[in-house]
C-alpha cells in the first residue's frame, strides 16, 4: 500500500478547531462552543503558541452538568474524575492529550494518525509543525475522503 502522509490528507484551509490559551476560563470555552457551531474541538496553546492539549465537548458538558445540578451525570465517575470536574476552572484543568500522544505532524503517515485517533477516541486531532504549533487539524472526514479516493484508484 502506498505511504500516505498527513500533508496529503488534511485540508489546512478548512479547519474545525479553535485555538485558545490554556488559561482560558471554562465559561469562555462553553460560550465559544455554544455560539460557534462549526467548531468541533478546542486546542489549547501555551504562551509560545505551542499545542498543550485539547478540551473535549463531553468533558465540558460533564463540568457544566456538575455546575448546574451539583452532581455528575451518566456513568458513575471515579473519585479522581469527580475531583477534577469539581475544581476545574481553566481550560488546562479539563485538558487531555499531549503533543506526542494526540498530535501529528505533516510528515507523519496516515496510519500513525489513525492509531492516535482510535486510541484517543477522537474524530479530530491537531496537526503540528516542527515547533509544536498548530498548523491545522485532521478530521475523520478528511481520512474517509482519502480512503474513498484510494479505494476508487485501486478499483475497490
């Protein structure tokens, strides 16, 4: 099978993420998610604009549920999860993933990206430049489009 690089898969001009400082208050994250419907992920950056993690909608919803109703919804969370949600104030308090565990570089291959997407259960992950800054995002839809293109070329 032909080696496919991330730079050949992702569309850097059509992004679905929002980059915000890791010190952003959670209320602001909720506000941005609520009003910017095309945003599917919030990637966090440090003072040098390097990717430091991401906040998932589900974690923000769990935090909001706790704020509104004083308890957690859904499955019974672990004690550490309850504490994390209870004391979370800024984006970095809810962040997950690190550049090496969730981010990919333009020179990485598609298999590496898919491994990270599946392992982290994410439909969108950051594409990082050599300095760890966000160059764009890789969405599951980008991957599926490339897979369909490759399948049609091979007659599948």
